[in-house]
C-alpha cells in the first residue's frame, strides 16, 4: 500500500492541480513534520512509516510544538506555508476516511508582516526598456518579454509557460494559464504586440522538446523562469535602477500604474488572476503611500509642525 505522503502528492497533482513548485514545497513541509514527530517518538520514523494508522497518534499539541520550533528558525512566510501544507494534509486524510478527527483544524499561521510591494515609477519603466538595445534574436526576445510582463502583469511562470498559440494578434489578447491551471484572457498592448512580432520574425526554429513555446533560450529550448529573473535583474542594473528588480516587481508596476490611472480594483484582480480581492488590495496601500508623499511635497501646510512658530 502506498504511504500517506505518496497519496497526498498524487492528490495535489491530479485533483488540486497545484503547480509543481507548490507540490514540492508542501511535500518538503510534510516530510519535515514527519521527521519532527518521528524524532519525538510521536510518529513512526521515515523508514518504517506505516500507512495512515501512524498519523492517528498526532494531536494538535504536537503540531503546535512543530510550528513554534519553525517560528524560531524560519521566516513567517515560510511558517505560514507549512501551516497551510499541514492543514491540507490532515484535511486530505479526514476526507479520505483515514482519520476521524483533524488535529490541524484549528491550527493558525503566525501573523505576517506585510511589506509594500516593490514597483517602478513610469519613468523607470521607460528607463528599463530603453536600455535593451540591439536587434539580434536574444535582444528582441528580452525586449518582448519585458514589454509583455509590463503590458499584461504576468507572473514569471506564466511568461515562460506561454505557447505561440496563446497569442491572438488580431484581437490583441493572450490566453494565460495561471495558478491552479486557471485560464484568463488578458489584453495585449500594441507596444507589446509589436515587440512580440519583431521577436517572432527573427526567432530561430524551436527544438522538438520545446513544442510550441513562445520564448526560447539560446539553444532553442523553452526559456526557464530562472533565466527570466536573471535577465530582468541584469537590465535593471544596466538601467541604473536602485531597486531590487524582479519579475514580480514588474508585475507590481503594472497593477500600481493601473490603479493610479483610475482602473477599478476588481478589473485589476481579474487581469492579475488573483483568486482573492484581498491580495489585490495591497496595491491600494502603495497608492495611499504615494498620495501622502505627494501631499508632503506639495501642500503648504504639510510640514507646518516643523515651521518656525514666529513665521
């Protein structure tokens, strides 16, 4: 009989259809929990793990011990993911009838300190794009990727997952496969479409293994997310941008500029592919911060408390 972990992985992949990255992370989290419980004789060791019955010994107090230990060792975001993995795992066992009670039902993640997302000003976006010079295939590819990321607000995984068939130049839209394999249609700006057409006109023939991949590496295979991240960082440094530039920062710039120019938050949510509006609402904090900065610079009484009282 397969182990609970093996069945859980199959469930994440086939039923939940989570991304490979999330599956790997959840798997590592449950293995870490299993080893923690095994060291304390709460659970059988990894080598002698028996199907399901071993997990019946786990109680909420054991899980709280694990979370407290990880809070002293890991970042809050990492601990929050581990809690999500544990809750999903034990929920899976209960739903399969292997456990009568869920010891993780009341388990809660630690509070995360929310950082305002890094984003570029509109002038910085122009600065970034203007620094991609050259008309060979790789320069045209890089320009097309950055134009597309900023025009459509795509995740890096969505960019590298695009196929040629996802682009509709006649309607100026692209079909994006996002998290959980959810599809959405995103408008394609004219500048991005023009950059894509230039790249495709110059692009070499893809290798058979690359299939219909839109963006290719120098060897003709599908471009990786790591390569895109390195490319974005390289052009950010070249442009002299004093920010930690990542593909996600370009995505944040897309959303922030839409909000600043009057777009509805629900529309931005749809374009970004967020399942929850709460995730999209982070951009309102960015906009409020910007408004306060403008107020401080422009309003004659904004710094009244610092003025000479006799003036």
